[in-house]
C-alpha cells in the first residue's frame, strides 16, 4: 500500500504510516500542477512543480492507493487539487473536497447538522441585520450570545457578546467591514466542551476541554486544558452522525453540554489538531490509516486497537530537509530516515 499525503505531514502521522508498513509521498498542494487533458477518455495528470526542480515531474498516480489530506489555509486552491486527484484521477480519499469546504464553513456545517436532525444551538444568519435587539431577545433567548465568523479554527473568529452595547457595536462593525457572521444562543457549559475524533463509524478518542481563566473558548490552542474521557453511547452516535452529515469519513467533532446535560453539536473540523493525541494517548492516525487501507481494498497488518508494535518501516520519498530544524522538525526528519525516536515524541 502507498499513501499520498496531501498537505501537512506530522510526526504522529508518520509514526502511524511506519507502524502500518505503508509507503508514502508527501506533497504540498500549492506546489502541484493540475493538468486536464482534451481527451474524453481521461488522461488527466498532476505534476510536482517545486521550484527547485529543473522541470515538473509527473506523479505516478497509479502507484497510490489512497490520499491522506491534511489541508489548512487557502482551501479554495488546496481542495481543487484534492478534487482532481480524488475524482478525476480516481484515488480514494476519506475526505472529499466538497465535504472539507462544508466543514470549513461554520454556517453550512450548522445547516447540514440541522438537516440530519442533530441538535445545534439556536442560530441566526443574516446579512447586516437591521433588528439586532429583536434577534437577540426573541430568537436567541437574550444575552449573552456567541458570534462567529464563517471561517476560522482554533477559536479564532469567535466572540461572546454580554451587553446590548457590545452587541450593537460589534454587529455594526461586522456590517461596516462586510464580514459575514453567524449568531448563536450561548450554551452555558461551565466553560467546557468536548472534542471527539471520528474515523468511519466510530469515535476513536475524545477529550473534555476546559477554557483558560478569563476566556470562554476551551480550545487547547488558547491555553485551555484537556483530559481524556469516554463518551456515552448517545454522544458517540451524535459524533458519528455529525461526521456523516457533513460528508466526511474522518473529522474532529465538537460538542457542548448545558447545565441540564443536553448535548449540542457545535462544529465539525476536517483538519483536527493533534494535541488530543498527547491528552488521550491515542494516535488517531493509526485508525485513519487502517480505515483507508480497508477502503482501498487492502488488509491492515495490525489493528489500531492492538497494543502490539509493528516492525514495519514506512518507505518515504524524502525531499530536501531544512538546514535549521526545530525539535519537532528533527523528530520528523529522524522518522523519515528510519530512526527510532523516544516515547516523548509519541
């Protein structure tokens, strides 16, 4: 089996590839050339267009069994490359371009969740609303409310409005800057939320996140804290259905519970962060790669549920490494060279 890593390769993914004995190539979508032929019978191609090459090099697409997308930023371009390789060239991907674009759009995600019968907070979407007081009082049950920009991750673009003055001035500013936002009823979850990683039809790990003092956002990237938890069967089903509703086979689903214990689906992240691996000790890339191998018609060498360790080593196509490496980069370089790294890096 051979994987095409499209986007950001990290050492957790590389360890999972190594454990599964899967060969790989990693490519930055921004450095690839998409080629569409004039033939009605196909013959589309994709080329490696890195600047250091004397000429573009055609990728041997038939060598790849599946794609591992890790796309963040500039999705409009990156997802076109994914669409081309996945749909035009026929390489399986657990995440389609359309699903990733849906997940990156907070209002489209809310619509998809609602269509699937999954509970979300009361939400209002409007272009420059002229009746903010009515919306807040009669549609969103009063202040405080949460406002979110359409795109953004790791808590970026999310604000809480606690007074009518702050609500009026903030919404007016968004209007003047022509920034689209969605407004949601504030869920009092005790400054906590839940992140669950879904692969296929199961939750493979989950954690409870607690916001840092002085912030209501529980993202670990905002200095929040996390602890591993086991979700109830009902909450696991919500996560799996939310993942499907957006059209993904792999994602990070965010839940919140109010003081009565009612569960709300908040967001579906197509490029979930890896800090949950450190918190739970579960490398979700192992589950993802096992899922991809099965979908591509192969048989995993070892189940991700097993405690045993594989002696298989990933066979990388190593690009020129930077001359100045951080500790993380050095660990990644060591793994690419087939060296073992300490448990600290796991």
